[in-house]
């Protein structure tokens, strides 16, 4: 069985950790941790879940997440097939707020980075020329050690803090209400939905998976995700539909049923509600930009 590479904790002797990840797929477990995380996808595709939001990811996806912000870079199902020869690569940096001492970010000179770290509580997607510059520095950081590595990390944070190309990922009102003890329960829900969204999913089955009644699970899920379970499921399906509209040679009807929708009219309605355009209009826009 393939094993995803898992993150290691920052030892007390280190200011931060930077690692190159090479594995058949990224960590498939929905999780959160106390460290700040800067993650760059070098190779691999799938769906990124951060807080209450989901979005397709591919090479050069770059996101900064704050402490205890739930996240998951879930590769497409083809990466998990038995005979898959696909590989994923990425660079991840983990650091704590006090990686340079408990008081340094209270100093006036570090005010911009302090604000950046506060903003990372919603997650920040780093795009444009900033993405390109930070990518190069993250690759460089893999080869450095000692004070030189700390200086480059500070340069990365400085560049991001001064950029206007960083967009918040989660909704403005999102708060992580998940408890450490609930990680396994929520991860089971994510795993089940991601593996079965192409088929009919019953609330009763998902609630049973979480060992709850339907009503209790509905309240629990909405309080943790800022959306109902049906909205979450629809989002997963629409996200996959967008990916197929980008990449697959399929007509709208084929994509509709491939994503788990029972009728074309329902697919069109839900797609337009979430994306602002019908699938056909969305596909035509893609054609214009290609």
C-alpha cells in the first residue's frame, strides 16, 4: 500500500522546518496543527480544502495557512489507483510565531509580518509575480542552513507581507470550531464524500459514519464548516465539474452525471448558483482564454 509522506514536528533545536515532499500523493488526511504552514505544489493536481472553502489545485499552487486552520490537499482519485505511476512533489515550511523569540514580532520593524501572520488565520493564496518570486526562494531555502536559512525565510515573509497579490481563502466569518479529538470523525466524512461523490450519498449513511443521528450530524457539520452538508457535497461536485470543464473532452451532460448530479437542470442550477455562470457559459469563457 502506498504511504503518503507525513509532516514532522519542529524540534526544539530548530527555528523552523523546510522539506521537499515527494510521494505518490499528498497527505490525504484532513487535519490542522499549531504551526504556520507555507505550502507550494511543484507537481500534482486535485482539490484543495482550507477552512470552509474548496478549490482545484495544480502545479505552483501556493498557500499560507495559520495555526489550527483545517486543510487538505487531496489529489485526484487517479493518484490512488493501484497501478498509478503518478507522483506528487511539493515544498512545505512549518514555523511557529515565536520562531525568532517570543517578542520579536512586537517590534515596530516587524509590524508588516505581524499583520501577515494575523491574516493567515483565513489562509492566503499567493498569486502573480509574488508567487514566482517566493517559489524561487523556497527552492533556494532547501539548500540552506543556519542563519542564511532564517534570513531567506524572513525575506519570503517580507515579500508576502508587502504584496497585493495575496487573497484570503476562507470566508470572513470562518472560525475553526473543530476539536483535536474530532479530527478522525471529520476526516472520515471528507474521505467518504471524496471517494463517493459521483454516486448518490445519503445523509443517513454519513451520519452513521460519524456515529450520530441525522439531525445531530447536520447541526455538528454546519457548526464546524459554516455550511450545510448538502452545500458541502454540492461544492465538491461543482469543483470536480470545473476541473472536467477545464481538462476533459466531455459534453455538459456527461460531466453532469460524472459529478453525481441526477438531472441536467439541477446541475445547471447549482453550477450557476456557485460559479455565477451556467456550465456552458463557463466552458465558453475557458475557450476564449485558451
